[in-house]
C-alpha cells in the first residue's frame, strides 16, 4: 500500500474487537419499554481526538433488529472512508471516552484505549454486505465523506451473537437478544473512525501516530476514533 495514498482497503482484519452478553434480562427494559416494541434512539455525535467533526444519529430498534438507522456527519477527513460501528460491552462504561482513557499518555485515544468506555463492536455500520463485528475493518464498505460530509442510512440490520464483551461463561458470548435489549436500554455507543492528524489530506503512517494498533497494515489515522455519541 502506498502510505501517502487514499485508503481503500477491503477484507476484514482479524476481529480484535468482539461482543458479549447481558444475561437473562427482565421482561421490561430499564427504561420501562417492552423489548418487543419499536424504540427510537438518538445520539449527538461529538468530536474525539480534536477531529473537529460532529453529527447526529437516529436508530429504530425492534426485537433483535435495527429496522432503520441514519447517521449524518460533517467535518470529517474529506474524500476518505470512515469505519463506523455501534459499540457495547457488559463491563464497559457505555459512554464516550475522554483523555482519562489515554493509557500511554500520547495525547490521543486509539480504538483499543477507548474500549473500556464504549465497549467492543457489536454492529458494523457499513454500506453493503455483512454487518457483524467481523467486518469492523473492511474499510472499503464504509461511507466515504465527500468534502468531509456523509449521510448514511440502512435498514434491517440484524443483531447477532458475539463473543468477547465481558459476560460470564462461554467466552463472554452475548446473544443477539441480550445485545439488542442493552442497545434498546440506551447503552449503545456509535463511533466513527478516521481522522487526518497532520492535515495532508490522506491517511498515512507519518509520525508520531504510525501504524494502527488493530492492524499494522493500516495507519492509525484510519482507525482512531473521530466522533462519538451514545444512542439513548
């Protein structure tokens, strides 16, 4: 890959970030809404890592499906792909990270450093194909910000069973129902990744950020979180 060219990488990377379960929940979620009825969740997306980006998101969730989701963002790296996901973790804070999560004190929050706050990936919000965490780094299938802006929508995204979100037993496996119930209760965090730290118009391996901690073939600029908001 040309380190100074626009990032266009297909193929899922090893799923560093995975998901887990909530345990048997009550008939009514904590917000008093029945899990088998549609719930509309919204999020105000605020910048991370000084990206200057912002946006909004709306999701309609029923049973174990996102019936419809829209994401509108601006101020992103222009004409570049932006991976975006819904994160959730049983043992996470389920909120957006702050510099308190900057464990190596380098002044930026990478994706892994943010996991204690927002949890692992449970849904990949790509434009086509698979939406499971397995596609979380299939950058070619995520929205491209034309002139720094994109409007994304997709229907009928099914929640799936995913391992690794901090639930007890069976490798921390969370069922689709457990994950959907938690998202419905307002514990899902929407994160958009990708920002141009050095302002040269490309995702590259320039110091000091270098390669991504998720996949050394990708620049950190392509995977660091740029925008975050909680779906409530």
